[in-house]
C-alpha cells in the first residue's frame, strides 16, 4: 500500500538542498494523497512568508524492492 509523507522544513538557503537543522522533518505516513495534501497545505500556508521553508509530498511504496544503486 502506498504511503504519503509531508517532507521539508527550514533550509540553509533557497536551493533547498541542506536542511538548517541537519535533517528534514518527515510527517506521516498518510494513506491518501488528499490527507497528505491537507497537512502539506497547513504547513505551507503557516510558513508562506518564510523564503527558506519548504514542504513537499513524497509517495513511498513500502512493498517495493529497494532501488539498486551502483
């Protein structure tokens, strides 16, 4: 079953590659995209004036085999 997570927080700059605290915040899991979107919207609108705070929705299939990287 797919899981949806709201991921983000405050970043060191507006490239959004390095979290200010050293790691991103993960909120969830949510069983539907709509539930995750509701949480995302709450967090995004609460921080709309902060240029270095960003949230996104990640979709994860916990039953999928891990990605193979070489």
